[in-house]
C-alpha cells in the first residue's frame, strides 16, 4: 500500500483508491480470461470508475496492464537481509518460486513477457521491471560485498536463479522444490572466486 | 521439408503441402499481428485451404498454433557434433541466440509461453517442446560422456543456457553477444566435476 501511494501521481486519497481498484479489476480479469482478453470499458465497470479516468491516467490498455504486471512482480518477493548472501539468495529464490507457481503469478508472468507485443509502453514497462528487480538485488549484493563476501552481478542472479524458474513455470514445469531452488543458488555461488 | 513430411499424418503429397501452407500462413499472421490475434478462417484463406481441412486436422486454433510454434522451435537450432562438448554447446547456444533475437523467433517464443493459457492442447505442446529439446540435447551430452567428458544433465542446459537467453529476449534484452553466450557455456561447465 505504501509503495502504491508513492507510485500514484497524486499520492494518497482518491487517486490511490482509484489505482488500487483498477489494479484489482485488471488482476481479476487476467486471472479469469488471460491477459489482453478484456477492454478498458470492462476494467472500468468492474473497478467502479469512469472509462475516462482510466484513459486520462494510463492512456491505453497496454500501459495499464503493464503497470499492473510490474507492480505485482516488484511488490512481491521482498529482498531479505539474513546476514549471509547464500541465505539471502535462498530466501529470495524460495519466495519468488512460491509467487510464480500460483495461477495469479503465472498469469502475470505471461502478461509481462507479452507486453512488448503491444507497443512502446509495454517495452518500457518491461525494461523498467528488469531495472527494478536489478535495483532490489543490488541492495542485497552490496550488503554482501560490504561484509567481505564475494557476490555475483545482479544480472547473474537474473540469468541463473530467476530465468530458470521463470522458464520452467512458463513451460509448465511448476515443481520448484526446495532442493531445486537451493541448487540454483549453490550453482551460482560455486562459480564465484573464493573469499577475497 | 523432410521433417515436415515425416510429421504429417499422411507423409508426402497433398497432406504435406497443406501442412506447409497452413504453417506458413500462421507464421506470417503471428509476425504481423502477434499470437492469437487471428482466426482459423483467416489462416485458411491465406493458406488457400478450406476451414474444414484445418478443423479436421488440428481441431482448433490453439492446437494449430502450438504445432507451428513447436515445429519452428525444434526444427531450428540443429544439434552440432564438433567432437568437444564445450564447442558443441557454444555452437548450439550461438545458433539458438541467433534464432530467437529475430522478430519471428520472438513471436514464436511468446507464442510458446502463452500456449497453456488456451487449454490442454497448448499444455501438451509446451511439454512436448521441452521433451523434444531435452531429447536433442541428450544426444549431444551422451556423445560427450562416451568420449569421457563430464557432461551436465540436459535440464541444466535448459536452466543455465536456454533459460537466460529466453528470459533476456522475452524481457527485451536482445543483445546476446558472443562473449555473453560463451560465458553461459563456461559457467555451466565450470560447475561440473573434473574429468573422471
């Protein structure tokens, strides 16, 4: 909720409530019908707002669905701080695995990868998502470096922890068990130079 | 062409020509409009066949698009045999990178990940795709083991070579340069036990 308010153009009050209602309407339509299979009019009706409020704020359906997908993907899976990079990564990866194997997570993940098909807003939102994930990860990785632990680049975390889980879920392999998830972390850390 | 004939229900002749024309029509519609944004009637018109021929053979649009996506993804990127696993993997990864960064490749990749949204045929096709990729990879990996080289599991190749490239392309990072691709291979092989 705090993040939603910060992201709204006019923080707090009616603007934040409209945003929350519209996001919720998009989420439920995505879960029911799949991404893209609904109109702005249907979102507005479900959210109890005027079509024009949505057009004024988001411009079009692509920009709106992009905003919803990115808010979900970056609001979920908060960054842990356990004091050890291996434990941070295991905890983070376990959270992400849990988020994406559910039906809502899969719908959002599909929505995210389909965004760029629908113009510049989609491409921008998709790029913003990766940047936001990197920013979150860099906070974790910087803390590890400050403690003197060797740490990978944040894109290595994307490539070798997030990407395998995303692709498995997108291709229908939804059994992301603890051994598998921990194995991804161990594999990534095994490729790093020893302690400095 | 040879593979298409083998896959057709009645090999060669009219059946194979229909399949090729229908596949080509779907590919061009996917590239023009994005996956799912067309009907069986439009595919039939473009391929110059009757709607009923498509319904009889594929049943529905989901099964048809699944067939097209899987045929493209598994026909491209043939498996190399250089005599060294590292070179085989680099060659394979370089081919896959080249295939998926183009507009047709991206459209097909999006199509593949969206398939399961549309029922059982989609899920089955998606599972078949992963199985076919694994089967192709296992041939390469088995040759390496026969030569006495340590080799990863085929799902490790999916997780640490295919998945990072797929996710980068799906999220709009299409700069899969040689250093990056070779780095994925080296990272995967570095995690293996030394020569037996």
